[in-house]
C-alpha cells in the first residue's frame, strides 16, 4: 500500500529514476556518495552478526535499505559504493568489491545493463541505432567468471533473476530480460547456485510495482523486492556469534 501522499512518492520515484538513468548512461561504475543515495552509505558492522554483500545495479540499490531493515539485528548488510553495472564491470571490479573481510552470504545480479543498447558515445539508443552491451554468449562467459571469483570467498551465493523490462524503456527492448534470465538460470543450475526469482515476484503486479516505461520501481515495488531478497538470505545466515 502506498502512504497517503502516494502521488508525491510516485513523483519522487519517477524523478529519481530519471536521474539514475542519466547517471547510468554517463558512467556505470562512477562512484556515488551517501549524500546522493543512502543505500551507498558505509555500514559499520555490529560485532558477532553475519556479513552479507548485495551486488547489483540501481535496482539493487533501490531495495538495499529495505533488506537492511528486514535483517536488522540479524546481519550486517553491505553493498559496493557504486552501481554494479554490467557483467564486464563485475568481472573487473568484483575483487575490489569483495575487499579483505569475509562474507557469509553474497546475493548478486547482473542483466539490465548487459541487455541495454548504447551508441558509440555511451548514450541509450533504440536497437537499430546502437549495440547491445553484452551478447548472450558474453553474458554467460562473464557470469561464469563472476561465480568462480565469488566462490573463492567461501560465502553462500544467491543469484537474483533480472526484473522485467517494460515497453518503452530507454535503450532496452520489452521482455529482453527473458533471454538473459534463461541463460543465467541455466548457468546457475549447472554451477549449483540458488536462485532468488525477483522476476517472478514482480511480474504478476508489474503495473503496481514498476514505473511506466521504466525499469525502475515505485517505493512499494522496492519494498516488495526487499521482502523477497531478505527472505532468500535469511535461511542461509549462520547463527550470530554473541
């Protein structure tokens, strides 16, 4: 349910989505600050609680706070202080994102940035005016590399399916996420990585939870995603050491 001032929240969500779109088009890996997005704020660990890492793009940034709220006093929930971007960015940055401290659970997603179309200057364009960031073959190759790198941590892994691409989304084709999810599901099944099916969470109520002509979500949508992500993580958490 939206709060009473739901129209104000919808307006703010649309405005934020437009800002995120512009930032993503300019740079997928540009560092942001806690002042620009509270999800990127550095988290101070509570001693004795398990450590969780969320990896993903602006969709994951949108549900990060909700996950932290639901796992309060159960886990320290971290994320990279930037948009995770596409799988090529993940391959390049994953070791930096992991840092030196141990992780108990890593929940990760890549997809929406791999399937987008850009021109030679990195701007969102229709498919006939640019190139897709990653082919299905490149996407699969990069996912396999990312899983191998994540497995070195010894953490329990969860892959989240890519959420829907609505008609009219900038630089993307409606339902193109289905092709990429098919590849990801096959790879994760082969590698034994559990799935958090966020696409299935969103699809039945897409009109309520997702912004029109936009891959981003309403406040209610991010809360729903946060519910699903926290529910997928909670059973994998070790008992707190207190």
